[in-house]
C-alpha cells in the first residue's frame, strides 16, 4: 500500500471507474467514459504499488532472517 492510500482504495477506484465508464457508455457521454477509464487505471497503478511494497517487505524480511542463522 502506498503511504497516502488506504486499504481497499485501489479496489474502490477500479469499481468507481467501471461504474463511470458504464454510465458514460449508456448515456453517450465520452468524457464520463474517459474518466472511468482513468479511475480504473489509477486503481490498477495503486494496486501495483501495493503489491511492489509487499514484495519488497518480503525481500527485506528474507534478507534479515538469513542474517540471524
């Protein structure tokens, strides 16, 4: 998770984006559809950052565990 995001925020961004995109498609509003795609991309980017941070935490833990043995 990034420092300025909260747990589940990436999923909320993706869901909000899907809803906006569907509403934009249904109403013919290209701007809303584009905003939805942007929100989804933002959610995916936050999720990738969260995953990377977790992975780095695991790497750090594994390195410190080796030093103790």
